[in-house]
């Protein structure tokens, strides 16, 4: 006979979404999903190729060419801009969509995650959110597809007490797989 697992107390969060939340969540998703890592890798590889072209321009037998240098620096600026600015621009767009909804309330328990705002209420069962990643400010829950198309953002500041952040992490570890960087330092509260 299988022993019944104790039911975890629900964790409640209340928060106003910020642009920083959206940008951080998009960047975390890019580090945590295979598709995001591929995109980052392609951009970094493009940047390295452009840098190599710039170095070859300076070390070539004919000496540096102003036209090649301008072209290489422009391409490098474009790649760096895409790497740094695209998540910021996407985060701003996401925030513009959610900001009018006012304060969000989220309840996380053994059945899943419920998120409510002024204009919407959504329930996600755990099979819909099978992975998560953690940043210093957020938990980012991801759908099971390789792209992490669906995400739920849970800001840690929304917890009533610091111990609730630890309880939320424990609930997520019970029902989802942690993915992405694991270097988040946390202090366990007793």
C-alpha cells in the first residue's frame, strides 16, 4: 500500500507586474529552453564571426580598410543589439499588455497554479507547467514544449513572508523539473 503524501499548504502571492519582471522572465526562458539556448548560441557565433572579420581586417597584408571596419563594426553593433535589446523590447511589450490588469494574485498548491487579476483568472494544472527556472527575483514556470512558449511569472516579492519563497520552491520541486542555471543563492528561513 502506498503511503499518502502530505498535502502542502498553498502559497499565495500578490504583486504588481513590472517591466523588469517581464524582461527577466524572457531572458530566463532563453537560458532555460533548448530553443532559447540555440538562439543565444547563434547570436554569439555571429558576433564571433564578425569579430574575427574585424581582426582580419586589421592584420591583413593590405592593412585596415575603412569600409571593412565600418561594415564589421555595424554588424557587431547589430548582433549585440539583438542579443541585448530584443528581450528588453519583448519585455516592454509584455508589460504593456499585463499592466492595465492591476495587481495579480497567484495561489500555488498541489493541484497547480491559479493566477487572477482585475480582468482575468487562469488555472494551470501541473501537466501544463512541467519545468521551472529561478532567478534572484522570480520563479518562471514553463510549458513542456521545447520552446517554453507558455510561461507563468511568479515574483518572489509577492510572497507575504520570506519563508513562503522556500515553500514555493519546495512545491515547484515536487511538481516540476528545475531547468536552467542552478547558481541561485537562497537563504533558508526556519
